[in-house]
């Protein structure tokens, strides 16, 4: 097999907070092949978003990448200078955020915002970028795209804004798109449309997609492979089909069981994983999931068992 | 948050300025009146040379200390100069100082506030401690000290007033920059590969414009008032230029009993202008700040 488009090796990211150093991402390794959709699944605080932000080089001032490499097309993004990283962001790796309501600048027109990445990276004239913006909006199936260029974000619904965000992400035909819970803030009916659109468009351009979500239904339908994260670590990685047929990590099993089913008896209680998510400022020495695990043994508390 | 962003001033179909003015008249009539009065004074000042019925220093000793009449609407002073003409030229000087100083102040506030709020950390700490130290000194004291060293004159007054109010006002800009900086669209802009300067100009600045506009309008009022105070103390624009403050302290005070109109004319003008611009600024703030909408 050829070298994957993105390979994350032993990535550790920590944040300095008032309650000590929080190890948000702890020795995470994963890879994404060209044209592939990788889903990263996990509960809030499991390190999914921080992993994504690390790939973008946007962990911020309080965060620090302690070790690891992020190889994108053979280049280590961790070692890259800010100016070089800027040329990659929005150009070769694009990101879609989870809040379409606030991810667009309220005082700029839609056209200006969609044209911006083209103007920034492709060095095209503003008029040309603007014309391309109209095409992009049409591509994400916004009706009457040309006439909507001069509208402001508040004229758009949540689903429409997420379409605009997708158009912006696609503007420079990136190799990799990172979608951080792109449908969390949307109506259920719109969610499917947005994901289908995202999937179609990435297939069209043969871009890889990292889909960050906590919705296992989304994963089953749209992902090729899945990485399950827990407590800043990867619990398990498998192809989507394998994961559903044969989950190996107890956390994955717990997640699967927590999905309400149409066939379960009326009035039966929903399954919930007992306990609380781990405190990342002081993780247990062994398996992070051990305190909540039904199958935990003594050894699990000392060192993480291999799967 | 989502509600707030969707309530930002909506540029309607028939031009955002027209729509906004209509909204101002409808929702804040007092503010609209203030704005109209201010515009009136502004144009009086702008065209003072054309509309003054007499020259500002045209003396006529035969008509000294005359009460207001049809030939002299605001009366005449002890040298027989037409008070209306002098008040009009005074408006020109006040507007000149007010706009230039407030403009400079706003610029200083933006530069300091944006740098402090956006970069945070050590930059913020350094700038804010400087602002703290600066604000310890009472405004007028600082002004008097500087003017007595460099001498009176329009450029000095504009620069000192601009710095004085600009440094203090940077606090307000800083606050709103910190708010906007954490908005998702700022992060989104960075994720698109935008430079810091690009983000500041295109994504931060337009979002703090409501605050900046209000800051500017209130500063116009404040600088006009402070300039009048300086002129009253004899440290403002030197005579024979007819500043409102100078008219109040000079002929206004000396001839208060013989010709009360001498003090009333510049005093009322000053009061009305400052009141008008403050009411207008308040109305602007209420209309431009989405959180204030619905409350009157």
C-alpha cells in the first residue's frame, strides 16, 4: 500500500490550565488514505477536536504539541513554520466547524466570505474569486446561488450556513477536509442532507475526509474506517463494518449498546455506561476506561491491556 | 449567541443607511433629534464664513452691548461685534477640534485596544499597565501641564486631547475585541489560512464597529467640552479666535449683568451640542448593539 495522505504518529498535546496540565491527546496515532473517510468517535473531552486542531496547527497559545509527528503528503506539519502552515490551511487542508450559526462572520456578505479562501490562496482577482464563489454555492446546492452572494449570514438557516461552510472548505479543492461535528447543531432532517452532500463532494474531488462525531449512526453510514477515542487515546481503530460487527474495546461495546433501538421493548431503560468521563488532568495509570469497565481486571488498573 | 448574531443591524433592501436612519427616527426619536441638531451645528460650523451676517471681528462701537434684535439675533458685545457671527465661527472651531481630536482618539483607541485585546498575554499586560498609569492623572491637569509647556494652539490641543481620550478609550475597544476574538468565525478565518493582519482588518474590526462609532460620537462631545473648558481657563485656542469657552470667560463673565446674552449664546450652544451628540451616541449604541434591542 502506498503512503497514506495523512499519518499522525504518537501525537501528544497538553494544555496548561488552573487545575494542572491536561493531557488532551495522549500518544495518538492514526492515518487517512486519499479519498477515504475516517470517522473519529468519542464523547466530549475525548480529544477528537484537539486532534483535529493539531492537524490544522491551531491548538492555540495555551496548548502545546509535546511530541509526535503529523505527516501530510510526506511533510511534517508539526515542524512547519507558521507562514508555511498558513499556505496549507484552507488550501490543502480545510476545516468545517460544528457551529454554522457562529462560524460565519455576521457583518460580511456570504459572497465575500466564500471568495476569501480563493482570493487568499489562489491569488486570483477579487472579481474572479467572486464569480467562483457563485459556482461553489451552486455546487453545495444553494438555490439561486448568484443572487444570494450579497446576502448576510443571518439571512440563511443553519443548514444553509453549513452548506456555505462546506463551500468555503471546498474552495481551494483541498486534499483533506476535517469536519468537526458538522451536523451537531442542525435539525435531524438536515443532518442527512449535509452529510450526503459532504460525502458526494469529497468523492467528486477525491479528497479525504476526517469526520469527527459522537453519532454512531452517522459513522455507520458515511465512514470507511473508524477511530474510537477515549480519554485522549485511541481506544480502537477498525473499518466501519468490522467495528459494528465485532467491537473489541469495552468502551466501543458500551457505546453501541447505548444507541436506542427501535426493536427494544417499550418502557425498558436505555443502557448507559456507568461513571463519569475521566479527568484529563490526572488520568489513571492503567487503562483510562478501567474504572467504568464491566470487564476490568486488576491488571487493567496498572497498564492498558492490548486488544 | 446565535440569536445575537442574527439580530445584528440588517442592511435592508433599500440601502443600509436609509434603513438605519428610518429605524433611528422610529425607535429613538430623541436620539434622532439629537443627531439632527448636531448635523445642524456641524453645517453651521462648516459654512460659518458664508452664513455669518457680519465678520467675526468686525467692531462697531456705536452698537456696543445691544440686546438681541432683528439686525443682531444674538445681540452685540462690548466692542459691537455681532455675537451670532462669533458663535457661528465658534461652532466651526469647536467642530474642528471635536472631530479631529475625537478622530485621533478613536484611532489611538483602536490601535491600542486591538493590539491589547487580540494578542493578549504580555502585550496586553504591558499596554494595560501603561493605560493604568496614564489614567491616574486627571485629564485637565495633564492638559494644562502640556499646554503650558508647548503653548496654546489648535494642533497641540487636538493631539493632547486625542491622546488623552484615545488611551482611556482603548479599554472599551479591548473589551469588545476579546469578545469577538473568541467567536467561531475568527477561528474559522484562521483555519482558512488568513494572516493575522487580514483577520484583524476583515474579521475583528467590522465586528467592533458599533462600539467604535459610539466611542467616536461621545468623544466628539467630550473633546468639545474639554476644549471649551481650556478656553475658559485661557489655555485654549488664543484670541481673537472666538471660541465658545473664550466667549464665556471673556465678555460673557465681564458683562454678565449688562448683557446676559453674551454668556447665554455660547453657553447654550455648548450645552445643546454636547447634549445632542451624547443623546445621539446613546441612541446609536442602543440600535447597534443587538443585546440592547427591545429595551428602550
